C-alpha cells in the first residue's frame, strides 16, 4: 500500500507537528545526470530510537515516492538502509520531479506507543496497519536545469501549541525569529484540538477554525507589503518567504479571507461537507 501525505489518526513524526517531542526525520538527495540516465542518491536521517528499532527489526521501512507529473512516472521504493540509490532513464523525467519521503509500517503494529511521544499521548497506544505512515519528511524536488530543492506546503509552516498562561486568550500566534508560525491555544482548547485532529474527517474544519484566522492576518500583512513594494527584513524568514511566493501567483484582488482559504485548500468547504455527511446519532428530524 502506498503512503499518502496528509493528516493521520495516530502520532506521526513530521515537521510542523509535535507528536514526537524531539525526534526528526529528513532526507538529503543528490542527483547525477550522465549517459542518458539520472542517478538519484537519497540519505535518510532519523533520530527517533523507536522508529529506528522498528526499521532494524524490518517491521518498518524508509519509503520514497518519486513522481514526475509530465511523464506520469510515479514509483515507490522501500529500504531498511539509510542510503537509497536509484537509477532512471532520462526519458522517465520531463521538467519537475518530486520526492516524498516517509517511514512506513511493514506489518501490523498493535498497541504502538513510545516514550518519545508528546506528553498528551502518555498512557495511550495505537493500532498501526501495514502501510501506515509513521514519519513524513518534507517534500523535495529537482528539475533538469535547476538542481534539487525543498518545497514545503504552506500547511507545514504552522505549529499549534499549548499556551499555559492562566489568562491565555482564545487564539494568538507568534512569528518572531521563527521558521514557523506558532499558534497558541489555551490548555483546554489545545486538548480538544488534539482530540479532534485524531478524526481525519474533522481536520479541515478544525484548520478553518484554528489556522485560517491566523493565516488571514498574515496574508493581509504580506499583501500590504506586496502592494507597497516593501521587502522587510522578515522577507528572508522561511514562513514569510513561502507564503509570499504563494500569494504572488494568486489574484491579489481577492480579500485576505478568500486568499487564506485558497492557500489552505478551502478547508472550510471540505470540513462542512465532511460534517454534513457524519452520523450524529439523530433521526434527521428538526
């Protein structure tokens, strides 16, 4: 079964999530072009001892999806080694090629848990199926002439955290000197948020309540910078640069609310449709 990037009903090691306290997962790809071929070498970097043990026991594996939309090439490769070497014909690729790294379960993992998980998961365990994603790395890409680069999705630029202050506001955020936008929720709201995001179908609606308001304000600020031709110091900060690049490809005549929804993939509509189709246990009569 092929892994798919997205939100998950169990803890996943991923940039932008705090399911794991300190662990990281990333890749370093290198592409060589010679004799009508592409030689792709990928080094996997993983610091979670739990996941490393599963890989060494061959109960999990590193996985890499290689995709070129123009040629319709889409292949998944798995390995338990920390370096993966692949070879493709030059005709396999035309233009941009995307790389999606994962760690996936090779077999069922009943009652999965780890002492590396966030304290909110203390005492909890999860039933993992074969093929389920255990870790998701940032997407990378390369093209014929431009080499290799990273292309994080805008949604990966947000981190939702607990605000432990007794008088914490309902929603606030901070960006000062950060690679990500940190969204802060009061303790009880954060616990509810964590529970709701365990249900995959509710995640778009939750994002429309938590992420979209913050992104709307950020979009308004960046849109003003674009309109005025400003390039502030924070323009080199990762979250600002990526969101600004996204905005510069869009219709800036739209208001910030509509732009934020488009950047996030219209989570409000998706969430409402999922909620409307849910079984709430009623008889359907008003």
